């Protein structure tokens, strides 16, 4: 770093002192809102033209003459509906093609984010730089990635069932504030740091990819990954916004902004964001610009809500990590039955109440519930009340390991054994039977 120059990871000397003599960040920022506004206007105009076209050129399957008033008229699907269906099926994560495209989109987004990290890792003194686009390999690679990502955005917009909801989604917001500045940088040979940090929002969709590909089958693990990615994303995006606002200072107020401008590196603002998110607040680094201080207030309010919900949930997931996956361990002389199927708090309370009558508790009978899903908060609270004789095992009777976890061979579930329990009847709920017991040998074969 010398006189405002910075050597990037690609070896190109970048001039962040803005020697061009003009500030173009208002143009870059305006292009983001212009692109977003054009999308909304295009959607409104397109819907209006489509409504007029369908009204004038509607083609119907009409029944024979004389019975039209007795039969429902069926409308042919429009070409827009057909295109929407085809594109939606092509991009759906339930198909191999959709999953491959989603992975490609994630990789491209991470590539743009890494290029951004390489630019802002050093100490720079301005948010704009002047250099020819042909001399910037990183800018060329970023432009290629953004072009492909823009095509992804166009296809996703075409296949979206609710286009208004899609234009308000996180992916659309990231596209608004990253694609137009990248293209303008190529046209004017003038780069702006901008809001490329928003590409970190691609991390939010990792858990969805794991869910559709079944790379991680346990729902609690995917939930933990999602919570962690939310925290990491908020940290990286907040640091990028702080870095941009503090480098810009109060230029927008048309005053001397040197007193409000800070030339700290991006990773120093990551440290500041972590301190803020942890609600510690050392105060060694703090925003000085007006917009930076306003954003800091908004971030603190949002962080309080985020941590109030995330920290208890993380603690609960970690504390119950292997609690419901552990096998049932019966005590000596205690019988047990296995209950499977759709288990809710209502069915559990009804069954436990029926078997907990004084005339039936003398049999020392344990109840083992098995379900592939994690118990809800109500079920967990109920299990704490009856933990001495009610057990919950997460699994499925379709797998031999789960059958062994609930000791299916030793379960008191055979019709000819009911006499041992003085006539206890089990017809009112789903219990393990001889067929379930025999599945161990079938599956192991």
C-alpha cells in the first residue's frame, strides 16, 4: 500500500485514490434501483398486455350446441403457462438437472464473493478505482459470472409461480445490487466497491440444497446449518455495508467528509460486526459516518431479535443431539410395547392416560414411541413428565438398525402374549407385530 495503491490477489495494481477526478458512485447506485424499477414496470406492463391478449384471443373447448349451458367450459392453457411450467420443472430442485444448476449458481456466487474479498482485504482509501477493464482479470471473471447469474435470474423469474413474491425475494435483491454495477464497471472502466458483499446471501440456501439432495438426512443437522449460515451471512453482509459507508463518508451531505471517512480494511469491519452481533461492543472500532451510525442502530435492533431466537435453538439442538437417537434400554423385569405411525401430542397423552390407570400400572409396562421425525416442543415437554416409563426413539420400522434400537424382538406385542398382561388390549393404537419382528431377518438378507 503506497499513496492509495493496492496490489490485488491477481497481481494488478489498483488505484483506489480515485484519480479520475470524478465520483460515479451515485450512477452505480442509481443503476441498481433503475434495474429493480424496470423489472416491476415490465411485470406490470406484461400482465396488462397478457390480460388484453387473453380477453381478445381466448380459445375455449366448447361442448356441442344445445348443451353449452349445462357443461363447464374448459379454457386452454396459455403459452405463458406452458413456458412457466417447463422452466419451473427444469429448475426444480427435485430433479437432477435443477440440483446441478443450483450447485452451479452457488459456485458462481461464491466466486464473485471471493473476488470481492481479494479486493477489499487490504487497506484502501476510496470506494472507486480507475483502470482499464482489459487489465483486470478479476473484473473480467466477475463479469462472466454475473452474466451467467443474470441468465439464472431471468429463467427463475420466468418459471416463478408468484412473480411478485420472487421480485421481493433475497435472490432478487442480490441481483438488483450486484449485476448492474458490474456491467457499468466494464463500460466506463471505472470500478465501485458497491454491495458485492450481498453475494454472501447464497450461503442461506445451503440447507435447502442438502435437503433436496439428501446429503444430510437429519433435519436437526440441516436446521443447525441453516442457523449458522444465517449468522455468518449477516456478519459478512454487515461488514461489507460498514466498509462501504465508512469509506464513502458523508459525501452525500456535500460537506468535508474526511473527518467521517475511515480507511479500515474489510476484515476489521468483520471484527466489528462480530463484536456487535455478540452484543459485547468493545467500542475500539465504531462507525463515524451518518449512514454508518444509522445502519449500526438498525443492525443492533435486528441482532437482538436474531440472537434471542437463534441461541436457545442452537443450545437445544446440541443438547438433544443424541438424546432421541439412542436405543431403548429396558430394565430387568420390565415389559414394553412399541408404538409407531403418526405420533402427535394428543395420541401420546390418550395412550399414556389409558395405560397409566392404577389397575394397569401393576404390569410394569414401558411405552416406546418410534417416529422418523423429531418430537415437537409439546411432545418434549410431555416426555419430561412421564420419562420414567415413556420413551421416544427417532427412527423408522423400515430399517433393521431402528428395529433393534426399540428391541422389537422383546416387545410385548404378540396377540398370543396378551394373557400374560391379564387381557390388556392394544387394538386402539399401532403396535409392533410379528411382521415387524420378522423384518429384521428380511432386511439383513
